[in-house]
C-alpha cells in the first residue's frame, strides 16, 4: 500500500472535517465507540495523552497548595436540589440510579454531573474557624451528562476530568484563586498543548449554573470553530448559604465562606486533534506526545541494521519517550505513513548507509523537513528539534487564530465574516440576553467570552444598535 | 489537654477494635461519612496514601508492559448477563441506572461492579490476529457494589481500585501473567505497606464469579482477622467464548483468547490502619506515609527557634515528605500527640538548647525511641531511621502473624485456637464445599486460601475426618 492509498483512508480535512475527526480518533487508536451509547473506550494511545496532561496539571495544582481528595459518584436527589440555578442547569441531563440489586431505592441518586452539591455538604461539616481556611481540594474522576448528540472526547456522556473546589475567608481571596487557576489552565493549554488561548469572562447566559461568574479559556480549532478548553467559576456565597458552609471569622462572628470551582477534561484530547491535525492525520505537540520519536529501521534485513536501531533506541530512551518499530511484516513506507498518521513528532530513519556514515535522518511531522544528524549528537539534536516543533506548532495554531479573527460593526459584516472565515468575530454588545440569543439563532455563533483585554470596535451593539461598551468574541462552537 | 486526655478520645484497641478503627479513620482525617449511604469522602490525608500506592503500583505495572486505558462506567444489562456465573455473582449487588433527565431508559445500565463484560466486548472487536496479542491493559477507576453492611475503606459501596485485564495467545502465558501480577501485589504489600502476605489459591466457593481460578494475597490484621488484600484471576476461555474474543492463531485457525484480571483497591488503606495501628493511633509505614517526618519546634516563642525549624525543614524537604508544624495556637505537647495519632513515622523536636548544641531529637513512632542527631548529618540519619522503621514495622506485623498462626487437626482444636488466637488456622481439608460451609457456619472462619507452600498437618479433613491432601488456611475476615 503506497502513501496515497494509505492517506485515502482518512477523509480529507477540508471536505468533511467532522468525518476527518472521527477517522483520526479511530485510526490513530485514541478511542472507540462502545455498547454504552454516547460513551467511548479510551485506548492506550489516547489514555497516555491524558496521563501526560494529568501529570503536568497535577504538579501545577500542587504547587499552588491544592490537595487531592475523592467524593462519592452518587449524589442524593435532595442534595442536587438545594441550589436552584444549579439543579435547573443540570437536572435535564443527569442519569438516575433508582434500583440496587432487586430493590427499588427510597431516594434516587444521580451520577455526578459535577460535584458542587456533595462537596459543599461535606465542607459545611468540616469547616469551623477561619483558621481552617482555605480548603484547596481537587478530584480526578469521571462525570456523566446525558447529552443528546455526542462525539468522542468532545461531547461524551461520560468523561474524565478534574474538578477543583475551594473555599476561602474572603471574596477577594476566592476571586484571586479563580484567576490563579485560570492562569494554570492557560499555562497547560499554551505550553503543554501548544494552543494559544483567549481569556475572558462568560456572559450571564453562558456562565456555569449557580456561579456568580465564570472565567473561561477558549481555543480555536483548525476549521475555525471555537472550543471551551477550561473554566474557572466564582460562586461567592451562592452555594455556601443554601449548604450552610460557615465559619467563625477573625471578629468571632459567623460568616459564609467564599467558593470557587474549576475544571478541565478529556475534551482537551479532542482539542489537540482538531487544533493541530492535518491531512496526514494526527499531529501531537512533543510535550504531550506518548511517543516523542519513533525509530524506523530501513533495509532491516541487512546485517547490523536492527542492532544499530536497538542501540539508538537505548541511547535515546533514557531522555525521551521513544518507540522502535521493528515489526517485520510491514515495509518502511507503510511505517512512515502509519506513524505520521498517529502524530509522532519525529521519525528517525536508520539504514545501512546511515550507519556507515555514523548518522541517521530525522523527519519532522510538522514541516516534513528531513535533517541529517550525526549519531554522536543525536540526544542534543532531538531535544532541540522537539523544542522547535513545540514552538512551531504553537505558532501555526496562532496564525490560524489570527487569520480567522475579524471584527464586525453590524450584522452584515458579522454574517459575511462568519461565512468567509468561520473563526472568532470581535463585536460590541449591549449586554442584553435578547441580542445574544438572536445572534445565536440567526448565525449559529455564541458569545465565547468578554475578553479581559478589551478593545473598542464601535460605540453600538452589533445586533440592536443601542449604545454598547463591552467587546465580545463570538463564534460557532464544539 | 495532656497526653492521656488526648489519647482517651480514641477507643482502646483491645476493648473495641471496630470502634478504635472508626475513631482512627475520622480523627486522623483519612475519610468521613457522607449523605450517600455506604459511601465515604476520602480526605486529603487518606487520599495522599492512595496516591502513593497508585504511583508505586502504576510504575510496577508499566515495567511489565501494562498500559492504562478507560472503559465506560455504565454497562448495559444485556452485556452483564452474557457470562452466567458472573451475573449470578454480581447482579444482587449492582446499582441500576433506569432514568436519564426526564426519560425512562429502554435498556437499563448497571454501574460497573467490575469491568470484565464491557472490556471483553471491546477486546472481541479489537482482536484479529495472534500478532495483536497480548493485550495488557489496566484502568484506575471507581466501582460500585451495593453492600448491605459497610465500613470505611474496608467495605464501601463505592471504592477506588485498579483492574487489569489481559488476553493472551496461550493458556500458559495467561497463567504466567496471573502469577506475575500476584507477585507485583506481594511486592506492593510487603515492601511498600510493610505487611507480610500469605499467597495461595482461593477455593471453588471463594473464587471470583466467572474465573477458572483465583489467586489471592491475604494479610492479617492486629486483631487476628484476615483481609483479602489483592486477587489475580485466570479466566481461561470462560469469558472469551461467550464474548467471542477470538483470533487467528499461528496455524491460521480461529482460537479463543486466554484471559486474566487482577485488582487492588482503597481497602488497602483500611489494611494499613488495622495491621499497624496501636493505642496511640495510626502508624504509617514510611514508604507510603504522606508525611514522613514532622518538625515540631519547642519554645518557639524564643528567638531563632522558628527560623532554625524553617531552615531544617528546607534542608530535609528536598529528600523527604516533610511537614513543619508552626501553628502558634497549640502547645508542643498537643502537637506530639496529634502527629503520633496521625501516624507520622518520625517526629523531630527542635528547641533552643538543641539549636545551641547543633542537634535535634528524632522520636520514632514505632518504638517511641528518642535519638539525638547532629544537624550536620540529619538527612543521612533520617533516611536510615525511616528504613529501620519500615523494616521494624514489617517485622512487628510478621510477629503478629506468626503468633496468631496455629494448626488444628480436629474441630476441637480449631475452635479452641480460634477462641484463643483468632488468626490463621492451618488445617487439612477434603475439598468438599459442604465441609467448608459447615466450618464457616459453626466458627465464622472462612477458607483464606490453599497456600502455594503446602504442609502436611494430618491425613484427614479437619471437619469430616475423610482423607484429605490439601492444607488450607482458615480465618475470620474483614
């Protein structure tokens, strides 16, 4: 099978992006559909990406004083209902456990769609004095939301995530934590996943059910649709009052705690696929790639080739996440395509003539560039090339964002830009939910966020023409 | 509050072991009860123990080629029912999801009590040729079993665990894997958790529902009750046939795969508490302790003491998991008791006179021994003392096992020994389930395992007196 036949198996990225996406998920063996409708099985290669995200994120969380905990997956119905906005937001999409063994349960339990309610109940029990504060806890777990339309990683009924839940003595400290964790997410997404992000605040309609406000990091995919990559919520006392999370403050008076929560999930794997991938398949940023470089021996039947490949593998494997593809049933050409499709950042070719000349050939996944490297300096060179790839991938993504970010002063421009560019549209907004809804109905674009960095595009709302002083990013979303 | 008052808060270990256990769980802040009946919240200190177990185990698994994956938490009813013995074993204790949002589901889903069925379905889809084998996959996840009587960590409706699931080309290779993973568990439990284990095979009545056979590692608690610490199951083709997991073998013929599964869970935290704890509280083996040593400054109001304590903390913190207790609202005496109760292996006292003499004092949690240590060699000395404690704790545990292991040639001896020693009783067994059941009914003791290391106690079954050639360990259990 030649390269072209091989690539034919993957739908063209510009013809049908949705089908291209599914092809990558299945053929790169990241995940598969299961008999549990709307839920996927995450395969080793996909899960290894998640483990790299987890490891990085967990270390960053711990540096800020966060500790891990675990709360029950089942939440009694009565608890879910304690905060009005929260239950309205989540009840339509929760799964209910009503039976156990042969018995009908007296009170039904939902499977957590998120854990504010059960955690707030425990915080209420554990908190006494200002001296106990803050609680800075996080859990890595599964959650379930009964979505009608699902897509692997992006919108799965069950997904894996971390949810951080903190309580504080003052509103200021809680808001600071909300910002701090958003910044940790920016670091993860930009530096680990090589995707530039947009930081801002969600509008009232788009904020988390039960929050005072929601901060978000938004990312843009190859096709110009946006994806919410992580969120950080400030609750003020909206949960601490109904859940009775109070403490004796420094003045000896009772006060309700100030609360936050924040999360990122396995949907980031979907984001990596859609932000970086191309017609040759998946393209993984080196820092998060389960395999950073693959060695493919050429003419491996010739004497000494497999031995040299093995030696090279050993040499590199102590510094990098390496793979040696010594499968005898496939040709080098097949392997080249296979590992390109799986997004491995660097392929290292090694044949008899290379060995003779004490060198090997690096092939970059991002640029397809071939680089001859002396075997004496292969470790230093690989470190440098991986760094370059990481940076270049960030820049390619950034270019896409810049190319696809436009401004609109009226709905004509809005529609035109969306048609031509997809992408982000910067436009002024009067602040009314009505205009926001109308824009969504008419264009399919939602407000992404009110960015922290404001610009003045015009004086009037892009939809209603009334006075407006908020600049909002808009875009169709995943 | 003096030491005696403080210790009074914990029930005496010899008076009421069950209450002592619950006291430790709650007062050492390992976990707490929740509004979800039978489910606990694992607090930071308890979860940190689990993280240390996870980290160690995950590395050991990966060394043997195992990769992590994730499968859905919900299993369709029809899948659970495909293997007859399996569904009989688990159906009585599974929780059922029957509704989602406002809707009744067409087919109900159980929350996984274990994942053989959903994983087997996917393996059937993924496996083609002998070249694909083995699959060596593991998942870290939550599972749910609707137990009637629950106890924190030991028997919680929801618990965290890892479940490894492998398929192989031959029965020999699968059996080898079953043994290999059991040996990994022995390593974890003996070397990390400092508990000697008993290795053997479960009887037919006690094996996993659906397995050909189950290997187990058993441990003995302070009160002489046994606890199943980890199990490794060989399925042969018992799942691969109903689930159609087949491959083309080297002869080009279709063959069903040979399968294993193996797991350890958060119940190990319960085992640590009950195997090592004493009247002063929890006692953690240094290798798994979230805090390996705590520095308690003495006369900390005096000039230079807090600064010296801080400097000592910095010096040790790069090599060990350290805590500096600089809380001003508590006396040193209170802190001594508090950290003893929380099981920290070493307390380091540092006061003005120590500082003058360039030394500090180590106090061992296991022996209460005080050791003067020069501040110049504090890192080397702490490493050595932690090692000693780890070994001594293993030996103390081993002594308890030896003291409580007896032999019985008839039921009179059996009952007498159980009365006097609790613990393990070694006795011959004819192999009939009837004798096994009768022994359980009459004494409360179950077969722990048929140990790999057999001894001949007598020629006849301890219960029925018929000819017997199997030596079995018996004991009451958690």
